[in-house]
DNA sequence: CTATTACCGACAACGACGTTGTCTATCTTA
DNA sequence: TAAGATAGACAACGTCGTTGTCGGTAATAG
């Protein structure tokens, strides 16, 4: 026997739903030639955006230190997803930009997420899925990038 | 401008919903005398259960190594949430049990989660919330403990 | 024009938390 | 009774976050 009230289920289901989508995304990304993409990378590359950014800026966007952002950028650079170049107008800055390979991951992710969403719609119905999204929008914050994921779950 | 298809929003909203609930849970737990409880602890203590368990068993339940489970148990022990005792019938085993202090966290968590759920119901409606839970149940796995959280999000 | 201040990126040291590997003690089984 | 399996402790290591420090460049105040 264990303590098991109704309120415990809601956060768990939300997390499991998230996990299912992310896991299936990355299984499919691996099949499509991106076996080294990790859940974090997608968020980071979204945060980098099309215009590019710097380590300090990225750290602020993601809510981590500039050093942590720098290390993540190094990883993405090693995987070929981003590249760095000196800013000619401010030689202190190094601008991080998505490579075509990085844009490819984002584009594929977008299509895969749309497919996964369609599969959910097929299971629970299109209207119910739209309701679900609308309801979640009402109870969650608007700022989408400050996930503060790193170490947040740690013991 | 950034790549921003409809499919990207669903996983994000699910995660943010989860985050909102967990963050508010721990803010309230801190107010109620449990400032050191971390998100992971609740799941682990749920996994330990009323009858208790061992490090090896716990590791299997949570999907981590027995060493990692042992370290988590040490942390919980230091916080006074669990205690260990030798199994008289198998002196190799050390049984981990919740202390009354540990049971207290779980009981308070249960009430807080119920309150948070009620607040969601007040915002989106009770029926819509029940629909949301029912729909999520349809698209998520049944095994609830294998979160495989540790390091899963890492870059 | 110059001196101070602010900012960027790199490097080092550290802590938290996961992993694998090894070891001893104990239980189980052939 | 001997061999194998299992529990838990200990150590070493890797990853990823943190803070602190530093040199180089930009912006700004006097």
C-alpha cells in the first residue's frame, strides 16, 4: 500500500506526456541521421535562434551562467550544430550561429513534433487536444525559455 | 524570427505545467517546515513506500544503479526522512524505511497537490481538468516510477 | 584625450550526481 | 560442503553545473 491521492497523478501525467514526446522525438531524430542530438540541444538551439547570439546572452536567456552556456555551445559546436565567429564591430563578442546542420535538426524536430501531435489527436480527438493545449496555456507561465532545467531535479 | 510550429508548444506546455506544480509544491513545503525537500525526494520516497525497501531494489525501481540509489538514500537519511536498519533474516540487507518525518512530507505533499489541482479546476473547470487527466492517461505509459530522470535532460 | 568602468570570453577549481569496477560478507544452491 | 549469486561499501572517474579570476576590448566620465 502507498500514499496515492488523486493530486499526485496530475504532475506525473504531465511529466510522462512530456517524456513520451521527447523520447519519441529523439528516437526518430536518431533514425533520421541525428543520433547525437540530446533533449537539451533543441531548446538551446531554439534559444540561439536564427540571428545568433553570444554565450552571455544565451546564459541569460536560459537562466544559467555564461560559463555553462559556453560549455553547451562547445558541445553543439563539436557536433556541428553551431559555429562561432568574432563580431567585427565588437571584437570581444563571439557570435554563435546555427549551421545548416543545426537548422536541419530544428526543421526535422518541427515535423516530428507535428506528427506526434497528430498521433495524439488520433487517440484523444482533435478537439480534446486543442482543449488540452488551451487549458495548459491558462495555467502555465508565458516565458517559455526559462526552463531552469539544469540540476533542477537533482537530489 | 524563429522556427515555431504548433507541435513545439505541446511538449513545452506539458513540461511547464509539471514545473509549475512542482515549484509551487516545494514553495509550500518550505513554508510548512520542509525547506530541504527537493523534487526528486518525493518520487524517491514514494518509491520506497510504506513497507520499506533496499538500495538495490530502489535502484531497480527508479532505473538507476544501486550506488546512485544508495547516495540518494544517504541524503534522505541526513535530512531525517528515512532510516536504515539491518534485516534480521538477511544480515546483508539494510532496509530503508520512512521516518514519521518522511511520512509527514508525503502527507503534506498529498494535501498540497490536491489544493493545487483544485486551483487548476477553478481556472479551467472541473470537467475540463478531468478530461485533461483522462486524455493524458491515454497517451502516457502506465509504469509511473521509471522516470529515468537522472541526467536524462543533460547535454 | 585619457582614465575609469563595464563587459566578453577563457581558464581553473570545486561540488553535485551519475556511472563502472572492485571488495568483503552473507545467503542460496548444486 | 563448495560454488555461485547477491547486498552494500568504497574508490575512481565523467559530466555538467557553479563561482572566482584574468586579459583584452568597448563605452563612458572627467
